[in-house]
């Protein structure tokens, strides 16, 4: 096997530090409006799956997030009690939930623009495409029969 490029060894740590810094920035920004990060993550995920997010898949994704402090079931119950979501098997934003989500999305984009503006848009697009592809490959690798067998050794 040939020696991998040195940058491969720095990739994971760089990604981890970037994720931590961005998460902290987002949480601080949301705190200025007294918004729980869980609320943003839940509304964002539901809105991205409109119309109708399957409750079970939604619960799995929320439970798998390190950014959701409450259990996924508790989060969905709270968002429902606040009148932001509706539905049983399929979950949607209510009109109020759509309004709150739009307002938060506009609020969150401010720091994002300030953070990304100094960079070339093509570099940002390449980074997004690369990270999506890495996520897909890693997810497929975690669920492939070969990785399951290797994980059981």
C-alpha cells in the first residue's frame, strides 16, 4: 500500500475543531434570542423534509445528533405543545412553526454570511460537495455487510 498524503492525517481533527467552533458560534447566537438549540435543530430537520417527515426517521436523526440535549421524543413533544409541529406518523411544521423557522433561518444566516464571505464561493461549493460525499460514503460504510462483520470481530 502506498503512503497516504499527509493531509489525510489532519482531516478528521480539522473537521472536529471546525464543527465544535461552528456549533459554539451557533449556540451563542441562538442564546442571544433565548432559543434552545434543540428548537432550531428540530425545526430545521423537519423543514428540510417537508412535506411530512416520517416520525421514526426523524426520531432516529434527532437521537443521533450530539446537538440535541433532550431525547428526540421529548423534543417533538415540546415542539408540539408549543404549537410548532403537528402530526403523528408524519410530522409537519404548523403555520406558526413555519413562521418561527423562517425567522430563525434569517437570524442564523447573518453569522454564516459574515463567516463565509471572505472565501471564494467555488471553494465553499467544493467543500459542501466533498463533505456530502464523505458523509454518504461513511454512512454506507457503517451499514455495509463488510463493516458489520468487521465490527463484530
